[in-house]
């Protein structure tokens, strides 16, 4: 047993309004510089849609994540993108790598022209200028090009998660005026079994033992770009200017000082939760060696109960501080993922054991207009799940590797919670009916109340339980803090010293 | 002068700059140490350029290195006609492959505006130099045929001479201009490695073959724990290595003598004809002198009498040395009675040869530890370290015809003819005693 702590996350998609504030908060701090203009360590996608970079979920092209190989007795995980030998050939040319066309060419506008243009007959304009070449350019794509379906079903229809839907279901989904969508904010999943780390030829990528943040050592990175195709979520970006790869750092300089990461802090819909999860590192890769549909359950077996004295003892043996263990006990992530089991990982079939979880959006047909009157058929509350505007199959493909039972369980519970709250406010449901709802939703009034509180009216301290990471004390145990004082962020990584 | 500059100064400068510059850049400027891929900006041209170029140049460099490092093996390869033809053809084919790749890369770099945004003047110089170098290589394959064969007699010895710090240009002086330019370009190439994107040559990630898939870095007390256990493991290994090295070195020292003999037997210096003849002559002379000595010894053993001297040559004050049957020194004097007096010259103390000059008291001196021996009695003086007396030897005096005129046996008994005149002309001999005869 090798207990490790992971600062992990839950995004409650029911609350996401797709405002992109998180993306901007991140961009302004981390990627607003030459070579990084096109990077969106945090981005918000509209689903169904093709995402960013375009069709990032198409692993038959990008070869991201792990593949389950071997027979029943000896299963092993193997990188889809490369093995040890052909990784050397791919140094020269990597056929599975996204190019600039798959993202977009970053641009600005020639604002100076508005002031400096010669006097003439026409109003001066600010034409778009490429941030790479500095030349005028046609804008052909952008970071959220298919935002809100872009006024067409064209982008949504190309979503590869729709593969399993029948023709009829698709037609229903894309019926004009009724087409529905959801938002999917994405950052690096800081996986527990990361394929990017395993693919790096130079060994520049690493996972921090104490909080699980996955980072790229810029001094060691040689720009071989194996991580870019190996990461199935395409959350590693190549800086075309420095020749090194970069990724979300979970704002570790903020975390280390007890602050909230930018995208979490700026979230308008308060959809984001941050907290510690304890997991058994020995089980991490092991739990990913099961068939697709069992993966969600299997991942949960690797997570540990932070109240179990045995777990606490093992955690302490690994140098996990009391503060971390306390944070794990208060963690909203533990509640959503393990206690209530309503937060699910995104595309766990890539087998990287992602540590970012999503509460799927509840998009059932809640009521309908008939003869100009809005009616709400209460008895059919759960049956309407089948008619939910986003098909269950589609959600299952995103959040449970195709296992619809898990999605159904989550949906029913979420609806039961709403039902319970409605019964308290409206007093329009009798006790028998409510008990039936609770049973079907697999929950109790007490749990429903708890879910409601953390979902709808949490304080900031309940949403973000950030342990005192005590960076200074940890560093003190291994090096002279006076020397480390000068290094911070992703800038200086060497102690300041005179050159010759 | 130009030759010295281009083929001696430039190589040393280039290698020195490459080693120092590369170490400095990789250690101190790690942010600039990258493959600087531009696949992200332009994908299609890179595939058709980079793959042929890198694969071609890798194989060609491998062949170059093989020819330099194992010249013997390379010579064996190229002395086979079929292999030589294949190597030449493959070399030419690969150089064309490289050239095609490079040209595509050059065109791509010059025409794509995105690539130009990340192009430095050094990049252009690198691509020009590589183009020149590969074109020269291909031209050599066409114009200076069988380069793979003749390189082992020209460039390989030149490179080895540079490596051993005994630069020798004699082997490459007469090479055609193409070949010489190819060599100069190669040195330039090495020179600019640390100052250009070519530094990525050293970034080959061989360690990837051996590392575990996951990479975890700790920054809490577990870090110390891991460092401690790593240190212990390392320390144990270090101790084992030290002991193994010590024992190994001891065994090596002990076996050096044997090894030296064995080594000399197989690889030791060979003598020239002249030296061998001289050595044999010296050995022969030595053997001959030994033979003479042994013959003499044999002769003496065989004869019944050995001549000491003519009686007239002897006197009382200064003795004459001779060698007796036992090959020991002895001295012959003339006694007061006019008859010979033969005494052993081997000091009874430690065996030095006693002096032959007689002092006033009738004694001879052993110079080693100052023992005086009376020649009449043979007794040493009282203070002498020698305690035993020197022995007297028996003698005979014979005339020319071989008849014995006088004799003295070991007991000191003298038989003497009275004819003094005849005696004076006689010669003194020592006779073989009974023990000697057996």
C-alpha cells in the first residue's frame, strides 16, 4: 500500500453557463506570451461538438492514452502512441501530433491603423494580424469556434461520441429548435496513471508525490512532443517559440500559498470544487486493467477512506502531513466521488486514471408546452430520463466509458435531490410519493439535503478545501531555503549565481 | 601553411570548442537545449524532409564512424569486391536520400512564413553547410570512386594521428580537392554544434529505453527517506565496487610479471636481422670462452703434472701465482734452501686470495682482513682473524727429458739430487695426488 494525496477536482456541469471566465483567468496569468498564444490550459467546450483541438477525442488519429494488452492472466497497459523502439523513429516526425491547423492560428488586430491611417475616403479598419508571422491573415478558426454549436449543427454532428447513436436518435438530437447542448470545461486531469509522463523520452514530465500535480521540467524538456500525442485529452501544448512543451500547472504557486487556482476562483457559476483525495498508488495502474464498462467502479477501488485509521497510518508513513489528511476528510471531491458517487471521470476508457471529475448535466424534459399551457407531468419524473435531451448513450460515452447504468444511477439521484427540495418548498408531493422517489434515486432525505447544500449553497471554504501545503517546511527538509528563495513559478529554476 | 591551419589547427579548435561549448550550453543554458521541432507549424513538408534526411544521415554517419573506429574490420569489408560495390552504392543512395530530404527542408524553411518566424541566421548557415557537406559527399561517391576502400589508408590514419596528438598530414596531402573540402566541412560542422540547433545531437534520449514508465518527484519527508534508501543502496554498491576493484587490482599486479612475459611472447618487440646476428655472436663468443676454460680444466685434470714455473724464475721475496688441480690459487716461492716452496693462496679465513709479496718477517698478507701468514710454516699471526695455517703443496722438479730431479711430498719430505747445476735448469711441477687421480 502506497498511499498518496492528490489535489483533485469536481466540476458540476449542471451549473456551468459556458461563460469562459475560467479560460480568460488562466490565459491572462499563464499563457499570454509569445509561443503560448494559442494555448488554452483551461478551455470550455460545447458538447456535442468537436472540441479543442478539433476532434481531440479521436484516438484512432491521435493515439492518446493506454491500451489494454495481453491475455486474462497477464494484462498490461501499453501506450497507444508509441513503444520504446518506435518512439525513436517518431523523434524525427510524429504522425499523431496535432498541428497548428488543429488548434487555430493566433491573431491580434492592427489597432494602430485606426490612429495612423492616411486620410482617405474609407473608414480605417483594424485587420487581423497573425501572432506567429506578423502578416495579415484570414481568421479560419478560433479556440471556441464551435461555441454554442456556432449556429449550426455542422460541428456537433462531427462529435465522435455520437458514434453509437442510431440515425433516429441523431435526428432527434439535432431537430431544429430543439437541439440541446452542454458545456464541458476542461483542464489537465492530473492523472494518477499519466500516459504523458510515461511517453516522455527525456523524462522531463513528472508527477509531484505530495499533491499529484503533473508538471513539465522546462530545463529537461527537449521538445520531442511524444507527450502531446500520448495525452488523450490534448492538454499538453507545444510552445513553438521556445521549442518546449507546456501544460496546466494547477496554479501550484497559488496552491502552495493556500490560494485558489485562477480558473477555480474566477468561476462565475461556482461549478468547481477542489479537494484532496487519498489513493493507493500501487492500485492506480492496476485498477485500469479492467474492461471498459467496469473502469469507473474500478477506479473508485483505488481511492481510500480518509477516516480509516489504517489508511491514515500508511499516509503518514509516506510523509503526508496531518493538514493533508484533515483536508482529505473535509474534501468536497471525496463526497462527490466516493460518498455520493455522482461525480464521474471524463473518458476513463483512456485508462490514465484522470483525477478531475464531472457531475453530469441533468437535461431531462422537465415539462412541455401543450396548447399554450406549460405542464409538468410529475408521475413521469424518472421515465422522462429516457427522453432526456442529451441521450444517455452520449453521456455514458463521455463519463462512464459507455456504461449507461452508472449514468442512470447518477441522474436518478440528482433528480431525487431536486424532487426532495421541491417537496419541501412546494409541499405538493405526498410522503408516499416522496419515499418512492428517494428509493428509486438511491438516496435518503439526509443525503439529499447534504448534496443540496454542497451543490447549491456552499461557502468558498466548502468548495475549496486547500491543505496547508507548507512548501517552505517541505523544502527545508531537503535543501537550504535561503537558496530556494529566488526560484518561483515557471521562471528561474536555478539558484541565482554569478556567471563567468 | 594553409594545410596546417585547415587540417591540424581547425580540427583541434573545433573539437575543443564543441566539447567545452556543448557542456556549457547543456548545463548552463538548458532552456535553449531542445530539438526545436517545427512540426507544429508545418507538418507535411517536415515528414518528407525530416524522415529521409535523418534516416539517411544516421546510417552514413554510422558507416563513417565504423571506418574510423575499426579500420581493420572496415578494410576486410571493403576488400571484398561485392561488399565494396554494395557499400559504395548504398553510400551514394543514402547521400542522395539525405540531399533530397535537406532540399525539401530548405525549401520549406525558405517558403513557409510560419517557419520563417522561427528561423535564425544560424539555422540558414547550418542548412547551407549541411547541403554543401552532403553534396560534397555525393560528389566524392561519383568522382573519387572507392572512397570507402581508400579511406582506410588516407583519412583514417590522419584522424588517428590527430587523436594520438601526433598530427600527420602525409596521408591526406595528395587527396583531391573534393575530399579535402569534405574534411574541412566536417570540422566546421563539429565547430558550430554548440552554437547552433545542432546541439540536439546530444539530446538523443537513450535513457528512455531503461526508465520506468512513471516518474514521481517528492518534496516532503518521503523525499529524504527515498534519498536515504537510495544512498544506502548506492553506498553498498560503492563498497562492493571498491572491494572488487581492490582485489582485482591486486591480482592484476601479482600477475603483471606473467602477463608481461605472455604479452612479450605474443606482442613483444622483434629484433632486427642485424641485432639478432650480433646477439648470436655475443652468445657464441661467450660459449666459446667457456669451452676453452672447460677444455683447459679437462686437460689439467688429465695430465699427471702441471707446470708451475722454471726454478730459476722463482725468488724469495715475491711469489708467482698459479692454479692447482682443484682450480684454487696458490703461490710459488723459492725457499732459503734454494728449493721451491709452494703454498696455497686461499686464505683460511674467508677464502680471499692472499698477496704474493713477502715482508721482512717472511710473511704474506691477506688484504681482506689483514692476516699475515708465515710462508715457511703457513701459520697465521696471533691477532689474525684466520686461525688455520695455509697448506703447502707437494712438487717435483723435472728436467727437459722428463726425469725427476727432486721432489717434495705433502709430509715435507724432500728427495733431492745434488747436482745443483742440473737443478737450476729444471722446471717446477705439481703432481697429481692420489685423491686427484680418483
